[in-house]
C-alpha cells in the first residue's frame, strides 16, 4: 500500500510539472501576438456653413418650401413620423435605420470574426498537455494461463496451476502527453490562425459601408428626382397658361399645336413622377418601413473634408483591407514554409500516467505510475519532404510579391481617387454657390413665376447630382483608407 501511494504521488508531481512547463511556451506565443487590426474613421467636424438652405420636399407635393433655418436634427435609428404621418428624414438617420434593417449583414461580419477568434484559441490550446483516460473490461470464455506443465523426477508430467492472467480483466489508465518538438509547429499554426482573424476583422465593416453607400445614393437620387418633378410640373403649368386663351364666350380656343404641346407637357411629368415613386419605394424598403410610407427628405449639410494625399496614402498602406489581406496571406505562407521544414525534425513527446489493473497477477501491481518519452522520425520518404519545402518556399515568395503588387495597385487607386475628389469638390462648390445666388435674384421676380420655379428646381437638381458625386468620391477614398 505504501508503494502504491508513493507511485501515485510521483505521477501526480510529474503531470503537474508537465502542465506548468507548457505555460512557458504559451506565454512566449502571447508575447509574439501581433496587434489587432484597427481601422479608425477619420473624423472631420464640418464648420458651420456660410448659408443654410432648406431644399426639403414632400413626395406628395409639387412645391418646394421656403428657406428657413431647419435647425439641428439628432440622428437616431428609431424613425418617428410627424403629426401628419410624414417621416422627416435626414441622411444620417436613413443610414442608421438602414444599418439596423440590414442587421444580418452586420451580424455576419461579427460571426466571421468570432469564428476566426475561436479557431485561434483552439489552436493555442494545443500548447498544453493532452490529458486522457481509458477503461477496458474483458471476459474470456476460457481460463487463460491456468496450468504450467513440468517434467517430474520420474519422467512423469506434472501440471501446476498458475494464476497469472485473470479470466475477468479490467483496467483504468490515466495518460498525460506533452508534445515537445510539435510546439514549434503549433507556434506556426497559431500565426496562421491569427492572420485569418486579422483578415476577418479587416473585412468586418465592409457590409455596413456598402449599405450606407447604397442609402446615400438612393437618398440623393430621390432628391434629384423630386426637383426634376417640380421643374416638369412648373413647365407644364407654363404651357397650360400660354394656351389658355379665353374667347368672348369664355370657351378656351383649342388648336392642334396647343393639344400637341399639352400632351408633351403631360408626358414630361410622367417620367419624373414614376422615378420619384420608384426611388421612394426603394428607400422605404432599405429603411424597413411599411409600404406606402410618406417621406420628407432633408438635404444634408455641406460635406467638408480636409485631407492630404500623403495622409490618405499612409492610412491606405496601414489599414486598407486588400493590403491587410495580402500582408496576412504572406505571414501565413511563411508560417506554412516553416511547418514544412519541421518534417525533418523527429517528433518528441513526454508522457506519463497512472494505471489501475486487474489483468496480470504477480507481474504487475494493482496500481502503478509510469513516465516515458515517445520519439518518431521518418528516415526516408523518396523526396516528399524536400519537394514540400520547395513548394512552400515558392508560395511564400509569391505571397511577398503579391503584397508589393497590391500596395502598388492601392497607391495608384488612392492617387486617382484623390484627384477625382478634388474635381468633384470644385464642381459641387460651384453648383452650391449658383443655388445660393438664386435667392438674391428671386427677389426681383414674382413668387408664383413658373419659369423661376422651374429654373430653381433644375439648379437644385444639378447641385444634388454634384454633391452625390462628391460624396461618392469621398466614400471611395475612405474605403481605400480602410475607414468603414
């Protein structure tokens, strides 16, 4: 009994020693962790505009509202209609509401990051010993090894019963295995898993940015369509007033030319009306609102950004999703090359455990502990390891070249996008100044002048087109910088 207790103590001490020995390898891997990929958004607080225009328009009206100060509307994802049942909507509110309505896309990115993280943690767990247990219970139909035959002194045969192997056998084995040389391979596999996690993090915000861009385009397209509808209806009223000539009896004079002009004016209204209805239905669907909801779009404040080409290029090289993916792919390729070289190294593991058995009598005690080592090594494999190393080295070199190509591609895209941003900024600012200047000119016209109303709506439509192009250029530049 004392011998069994001592064996149990030695085995327990061995297993505890193996457990704490592997903590050093895990700590070394933790110190080697690369920082998580972060893609901060460039924050630029726009200064107050020199003028404030309220170019809002209700989809069930053909007249624009005058230009009072519309104040500040706090963005929220919960859309609440006004007393008249009309949703007064800003661009920020629309983007937030659409992001909430398209929550599965956001959740998909989060799940991909979580899956990659759990995979990395699972690989890191291989640093620690593998503790296992097994139990065997056997019953033989015949008694094994029960007779030992010997030659007697008189030449006779003497059979002596020997009970070494029991007919009923059961054993319980507790085993702990700590890999030694495989720790190097595990370290490289952890690098691959962490690279996959970084790639997932870099791509997690892309669906949200895509939804915001689609909402922004639909929002401005609807603003343009509303102004085009205003202009078309104003032109139609102007044509109607031109041909509405009363006779002495009060009956209008109808001619072929008048009828042709009236039909053309009506056709000119049908297109913008259908366009407004289509874009309104599309925006309502993006926002997750009931069908038939009435919207009143509030034109956003002027976009103001101050960013240099050097700043954009630096951020793109550090946070662009394509660059991150290429760099992490190169890390994975180099880790795979190191793993292939480990095929030349013997696989060494230390094992120890404790066993309880009732199978062999007189040979083994009922309970005992043990410790040992396991070594395996492939002597010759007809060049398989050599070709595997060459293949992985070629893949690593190709991945390094891929990083250079991606960086050159992104650098070119950054430069062209920045020049496009500057051009669209100038066009937008010019269009906005033209709309602002009409406020002074309108003072010399009648308020009900249809020609003035049509011209003003056309200028506002051109301004919104220019602003959409400007915002899309800026969004493209932010995407290159990895700002989702």
